[in-house]
C-alpha cells in the first residue's frame, strides 16, 4: 500500500546564469522514508534542498508539491551554540516544556474567559500539538535518545562547556523530539568525531519520522537509509533500497552497458560495411534507387552512432587527485618532539613526546575539543619556522578561501587539495581532508595518499580513510598522546562500537569495484561480470 507523499517533484528544471543544475528531474519522498541525496560535488544538492524549503524564492520549470506541513526540521552543516547557557537536558526539554506551560496557562484562562469556545479551541490545538510530540512522556524520550546517541553523560552539563560536535548532536535530538513532518539534514556528519558519528547512526535508525539527508559519509550511507536519490549531470535517479544495494545495482548496470556496447559496436561495424558496399554500387551504377537506399542507410548508421549506450549515473567521474612523485634520492625528514605542550585558554596537551618517521602516514584522532586541529596548526607553524627542518611542508585547512564562495564545500576542498598537489611538498599536514568530498573524491584521495611517498599527518574522524591510509594512530585523550598501530586502533573501534568487520567488507567492495572498472576499461566485460557475480555470492 502506497504511503502518503510528503514531497513530490515533477519535471523540475533550474539553473543559475553560469550553470544549469536540473533538467526535468522527478522524485517523491513518502511518509517514513529515510532518503539520502547523493551526487558529485557541485551538482546542486544543497540548492535543491533550499528549493524544497523555499520554492517561492526561485524561478523554475516544473512542479514542487508539498503536503501541508506543521513543521520542517532543518539541520545545516554548521550548528553553533548561540543561545543561553542551560544544561543539555534543559536545552532538549525547552520546546516541550513551553508547550506544557502554554496548556496550563490556557486552563487558567478558561476560569475567566468571556469567549469560552475560542479558548477551548486554542486549548485543544495545544493538546493536539502535545500529543503529536508525545509531550507527556518527554522525560523518558529525552533520556532514551541521549542514551542512543551515547550522550547520557552530558545531560547535566552546561551547553557552554560541551564540544561543538556534542552541541550539534543535541540540535539533531531536539529536532527529532519535535517530530517534524520532514527532517532535513545537510551533511549532519561534518566535524563530528567518530563516537558522535556512531551515535548519529543510532539516532537516524531509531527515528520513525521522515528524513531527507545529504551526506558523503560512508558509515551513514551504509547503515542509515532506505531510499537513494542520485543527482548527477543534471538528472536524478530514484532508487528504493539501501545505498549498498544501489551501488551494486549501478555496478551491474555498468557491466550490462559495456556488454551492450560491444554488441552495438559489432552491429555498427556490419552497417558500416554495408554502407561502403552500397556506396560502391551507387558509384558504379547510375540508379536513383541505390542512391535513396544509401542515404537511408547512412541516416540509420548516424542514429546508431548517436544513441550509443549512455547513463549519466554510472559514467566515470574523476577529480584527478594525485600527489606529485618524490624522487627516490630525496631525503624525507623525520618529525619529532619531546615534552610537547599546547595551551590556549586552558592546557590542551602536556609534556607529550612522539616521533613520525620520514614517509610514515599517521592519523591524529580523538574526541571533539581535545585539540587535534590546534596541534596540527601549531606543529605546522613550528616546523615552518625551523630552519633546520629539511622538508618542504604543505597544509590543508578546514577554513575556506573567501575568493571561492561560488563553489560548493566539496569543490572548495578539491581546489585546495589540487593546489597542494601542485607543490613539491614532502610533508603533508591535513585537517579533515575528506570533509564535504563526495565518495568518488574520498576514494581518489585515499588512493593518492597510499601512493604518496612523503610523510602525512592528518586529523580525521573518517574511519575508512584512517584504515586505508594510516600506518599509525596518535590518540589524543586527557591532555596526553597515546600511540597505536593501525591494526590496534581498528580492533579497539570494533570492540567498542561494532559486532563485525565493517572495514574489511568496505575495502573488499572497493577492491572489487576497482578490478571491475579496470576490466571494463580493458574491454573484458565477461571477466567483469564474473567478478560481480562473485561479489553477489
């Protein structure tokens, strides 16, 4: 049975003066869907979200139909604590407590009301709103959601002292408690630490309302959604199923299209030979019928060549992310610090010692607020000023270039990465390099880091990037630095958060996809299908 539609888009076309974004796209979000909007950086995902929220602000062709909504929840990429300093629990309870207080005030109003019918109407409306958010059970609902998110320990802490990631998680919980008809989240994972990311997957999966999210985070993609909306090359494809099912379906489609292209090429070759014979005959014999046959056959051949198999969703998207090669004879310096300390308003790191060998790739991890980005920037500044340091160093920062505001977040990050790739750096400092990047760019960056011969120190909460690229991990906790091998870190994450080896499954899928793509590029569609069938089994 079809569920009620929350949003329905038909034949939507829109673009800016410098770029067309959508060409007659169609999709529908039904009540209860957990839908994810994916696509390459710069395809217009955030713009589409804004159009759904504010269609009156745009001139477009087509239809955007929205059911009458009591409330739409919106979580943006950047959530800042700009309100009063209250406890985390009170921050979550505030909207519902206000509703209950309104109901009590209306009860008092009834005793002196001259127009009882009008007050009763407002009172009933208030009661309906309380029922809609399960307001009388708000305490147990808040406690349960804090536990799901792994945030029970901050319930009594002031919002002034919690981390930015924790505040963002509270904002998501607060929106969910209000039970909007549609909850929209634009990259809710940005800058969340790993524990908060795991908590976010639990929140989304336990949420019974309708969700539309933009995310490139592979943990969320693989665990949280039951509908995929893929925006690419001005077209949109709607797929009812999980992200993993969608990627498998697209891979099979890619193989089938290559198989069909072989058949098309064989048929085109036959038609080309036939045209040549007709052309020779028409030259030798002055017969108008042969001329008409030749013209018709040439027209048919041109149509065949023009309609060669094409699918905008499985065409290879590449960002050409490759770091420059470092000559074998070039010395790559070690990075070492003894009794390293860092403090701003309060101490962040005290008397820590660590060493990173030349050519080593190390991930700097830890909860939000432990000082990872501050440490990365501080080390970069010290090494730049150190005349004895023998390496050329480049840094990737989270801060965007003001001259590139017309680009999406992912496009700005790609531009920053490409600028670094044009340098001759033998040491890279990277602060959340995969943030905002689409999944193709994330994998390209990981491949580039694996092939890079220089030293890498990167701050990251992306478990897959750490596992694919880091030889070791420096864990920041309680003002100290604890060193771990990549293997030990992986085991600790599984023990704490997961019951299965999600990284091994993701890496195997990545390897198989690379293998299939290589086989298809070599024209070996049959071999590619065998690999895909083995993946399915």
